[in-house]
């Protein structure tokens, strides 16, 4: 299943996500899950797999395609990056 946005939009991202001078590469993304008002969703990456990066604040994730295009920025709630992985 591929997840497409309902409509293109610009979202103001919090400072703890955008104020980073560097990111930590966490690996290659195979799929990701998220909650919507309609219920839980799963996005599976197809074709060339994007890379998953974490922000230094440990509170933001960014999927980057071909080292130049941010596909998804994930932040908010209780999500954080710990030594054992991404937790919510």
C-alpha cells in the first residue's frame, strides 16, 4: 500500500525538528506506521528505499529519498528516539 497525501500543504515544523545542523542516519526505511482520525495506517516503501534520519533532539524522524528530497517528517506525541529504537 502506498500512502498519498490528501492534498498538498505546507506545515510549520517545530524548532526542535528544523533547527538541526546535522542528522543521524538510522538506516533504510521499509515501512512506517501512523495514526489518523480514521484509524492506524501503514506506509510501505516501494522501489528505491528511502533513508531514515533522526534529529539531534531525538524527537523527529525524516525520510529522505536519493539524499535530496524529504518525503515525510514525523514528530509529535510521545515519539522519541532511544538507544533501543523508536518508541512512542
